[in-house]
């Protein structure tokens, strides 16, 4: 890929670049020279770098401080997700009930890519029945197939909450990781949603369910027993 003067370069999840690549990138911005090790490889025209990240502090400090404008985005509200899902369905030529779109928006946790994925899953449920309209029933069928609970949490996420429920007091991250057979980094990625939703509290001693978290796990367990 060749850059021309005034071009914009967009890098998603920029924090995943190795530190050496981040150094090369900010040198390219400042000096307009691209290096491979100590050897100059390419002279670059002026360009604009736009970086998106879900973990800005995983960037090297030198890289992070070189961004002239830093904008922190928040998660979508349920109403915004409802509109997004409706617009996505219209763009794809799919018909969807308002109630189905609202259920999907609630289960999306304010994350657009999750809402789109759930919409596509609900569409598959509708298509499997030969239906042209995505209904709330198709959303519920999709949740049964994918083992999603009322908040849209999958089986792995539900297991995380049950481990906290069964723990006697705060549960440390390394204990959770051992029980789940997952690396700590994977758990930290999805537990951030639980903290934001008020289901989990985190302290130096470990993780604990909040009153809201206990209520959710209890309600999910009761539904499983009824089924």
C-alpha cells in the first residue's frame, strides 16, 4: 500500500501492534521515514493516522501521547442500539418486528458488532422456518440455540458468574482462570462488561457478584430448572 500526501491511515485495535512496530509508526509520523531496524526503507508523504483501540493503556506511553486528539467513545444506549439494529436490517432488506429489535438491542450490551451478530443469528432462525419477518419468537429461538441468557450472556460468561456465586467471598482472577481453563486476558476482556453492567465488583482481593449480579444468576438458574 502506497500513501499519498494527505491520506488517512486507519488502524483498528492499534494496541495490538508490537512495541517495535509502534516505535516505527510514530517515527514515520514525525520524521516521515519508515525504518526497518536501523535502515531507512521508505520516505513517506505527510499523512494522518487514526487509531482505534479498546485498551488504550496497552499502547506504549510514547505512542499514546503522540496522538494530538484523543476521543473516548461510550457504549450505545438500548435506544441507540434499537435504531442501529433497525437500520442494519433495513439496509440488508430484512423485515423485523420492533419487539424483536428491542430484545436484540437489550442483549447487545451497547456493542454494535455484537448487536449485528445477534441480528444475523435471529435472521438465520427466521430463515430456517421459512419466515420473511424476524419476530421476538425467532430471537428467543436463537437464544435457546446459542444458550444465551436474558442479558445475552453466553455459556462461558454464565459459567464465570456461577464461579463467583459459588465462591466464599472474593475470587481471585487466577482462580477463575484455573476453573475456566482460560487465560487471564480472555477473562478480563469479557468481565469488563459485567463491571459496567453492575453485575460484578472488583477489588484487590478479587471479584464478587453485586446484588444485581446475584439476582441475575438466580433468575437464570430458576429458568433452567423450569425448562
